[in-house]
C-alpha cells in the first residue's frame, strides 16, 4: 500500500477510533462521581465540590445524573460551612456556652461535624439550660419581663419540653415600679 493511501486510511479511521475510545457523558459522569464519593467519604469537601462541578459541566447528561451531582455539590458546600461552625463550636465549648450552642445550631442536621460535636454538646447542654433558667428567674423576680422571656426562649429553643422553663413562662411577670 502506498504511503499516501495509508495516510488517507489513517485520517479516516482516526476519528472513528477516537469516538470508539471516548466515553459517553453518563459513563464519564459515573467515573467522576466515584471520585466525589471518595472525597466526601474522607471529608475532603473542597475536592468533592470541584469534582461535582466537573460533572455538572458535562454536556448531555440525564436529569437524574445532573440532580445527583447537584445533591453532592450541595453536600460538599454544606459540610464546608459546617466545618466553620464546628471550629467556632470547639473554640467556645469550654468557655462560652452561648456561642457554642449557637454554632451547634448552625450546623446542618445530617452534618458530619454535628455528629462529631454531639457528645460535647450533650455535656454542656445542662449547664447552658441551668444558666439561662437562673437568668430568667432573676429577670422575672426583678420585673425585667422582656429579659425573662428571652432567657426562657433560649432554653426552649434547645429543650422545648423543659419543665422548669415551661413553668416559669406561665408565671406572671410584673414590671417593678422605678
């Protein structure tokens, strides 16, 4: 075969070979999704986010595949935020229970970090509740009704069934004459 004919055959066959070797969009997305799952499983949230965005950048994906990628992207972003709240929680848990409790509340319900913080949260919860019940009682006694309501609400936000808070909220609070 002449070199020129061989070159023509190669130039015709090359695009066909490349198409045969190339993956369809769903296969490519599935491969990248494995990387996303691995990154999520090892708490590498930024990497998971980037890989999920790679999937979303692929043209001609099914709606189901695109929806799964969006969910994983949202999870990665949510965990990045939860990590910041966890750091704030950890820094405050020993000294500033109000800040720690607020940071815990800001973590998404199913977050890895919320699970990680749960035992410390459970440890500080009783003293947080007791502190705010004490402040509410004092505010009620001194006729500072707005302060009392705020303190009770802080307790009820973390323990809606707290008997002492419910009882105190039912007591009348008369503003004292100045």
